[in-house]
C-alpha cells in the first residue's frame, strides 16, 4: 500500500487493499508476500468491491503478487474505478513495458504506484537490480517507466523504493527521489518490512541511526533543492508519510480473508464470502486494533510526542521483531536504544490482551 490515504468517509473509513493474485514474475528480497499460484476468484473480488462501495470506502488498492500478471487486469480495474474515488495499482512495472497494456491501464484513470530502485542503466545498476529483485529486470523496468511517463499524468504516478543498504550506499535512492520530485510524481521512500529473505538487522538492512540520516537527506533535498517544507516527522513507515491501515482500512488476502494489514496475516476478521463486510468491520479484534491509544504498549504510546501521527510505526515490522501485535516499534530512530531493549517494547504479560492465546502470538520476552 503506497500510503496514499487522501480521502475518508463520514465514518472515518479510508481504504480497502486486495491481493488479487499471489503470483509474481519477480522474487524480491524485500517482499513480505508468500508467493504461490493462487488467484482471487472474480466473484470474491466483486463481493469485496460491491460491499466496500456500499460502505462508501473512498479508496481501493490493487495488490499482489504482481497484479498485472492477471490476464483480466483491465476488467478488474474498470470494475473498480466505477465504484471508488481513488484506485491505486501497485506494480513492479515489468508488464507495463507493453505500451498497449500501459496505455489501456492509464485510460482507466487509476493511480499507478510502481517500483524503481535506480535511474541508472549501467552494469552496477543492473547487478543491484538482480540482487534486489531476484533476476535481471532492469530493461523491463526502464521500458515500463518510459511508458508510465508517456501515458500517465504526473498526478497519477507514485514512485516506490524500499530503503535498503544497496540503494542507500549507491546513492540511487536519492537520485530516484530527486527524479520523482523533478517530474511531479509522488515519492514513496518506504521503510522496508521484513520478508522471507529480509530480516531486521540483516546485511541489506540499515540501522535506525542510518535510517535517520537517510530521512534527513530526503528532507534536505526537499528544502534546499525543491524549496519544499520537507517531512514534519521522521516516520518509520515512509518518508513524509504514516500508515493507518489498521485504524481506517482493511486488507483482503487472495482467498477473501480479511486481515488488519499485510503485516498481520495471522489475524483474521472473517472471510468476505462467509460473513460479509458488516460483520468484518464490526469484528471485536478490529475494534481493539483501530484504537491505538488502547492497543499499543510501551515507548511509542507512553513517551513519543509523535504517537498521534505515527501510531506506533509499521505494525507488521513490529510484530516480526517482537512476536507481539501490541509492541512498540524498536527499530524507530527515536527509540532511546541506550536505555531500552527489545524486551521493553513488549507487554510483560498477555493477561487481558484481546488476542491472548492466538496461535500466531509468540512474544519474544
């Protein structure tokens, strides 16, 4: 999800994220998805879209896997744009190397949020792409971006880049950021979630202190080179952005199961084909999760002055690090690591927790 979150309805609801496929042509090191050959059945997709529209969700996020791998992607997009104010297609851009497909997708009036690690095309850039993406995708990435620039208006383009050591040390992430700003695209410089091959503290990761320096450089570029105010806070979600999926939104896995967000795949609110959207939104677990002031434990809530904006950082990465859904986010640059350990982020007991005894809960106390 590219942290768009620009609209809400009278009930405070914002967006619906949907994994329309678990298939992908890449094997990115930073990917947290479990890739297989499953596709969301079209009747499941229609049910989510119709019930989401009935509840007046303004935003809809098409995710995967790689959504454009589906042969019916145009039908999917056309169905959604008739029902939601903002529709965002999250893609790696490889399939948009087809000018015809890219043009037809642009004509649906969706926002495209596409991955880009580098502007360069030399051998160093190619090797970095191979390392991060699990294959040689630089040529299709470049061609895809050329078509995106040709067919999409700037206001409909988001540029996504995960903050990892290769893109930081090469400087490519700053060039991507500048390129996005120069062209009027929305840069999504995202704090990397944990995935199959990417764990906090691994050699491709950067430390919280390094993260602070990266975010500071983005702000310097904004202020000095583009005369923009820059990010107000350094959020451990993405530069200049916070994520409130759990409070305002809902995510659906490919089988129709509703979960808080991609970072909490183990908690279910129910399946859309069995209980319907009203029951999902009224789930007791959801009612707890959507109130971070009652849900989050520790430093983020008790000491951080930015809690009301950040609401505890990336919940998925927090859970991966701590095994606890309620813990504070230890990898945030603001955590005073000299006096607090990872264990201090975790509630000392599970007593009274609304997910006490849940099989996915494994607090690392």
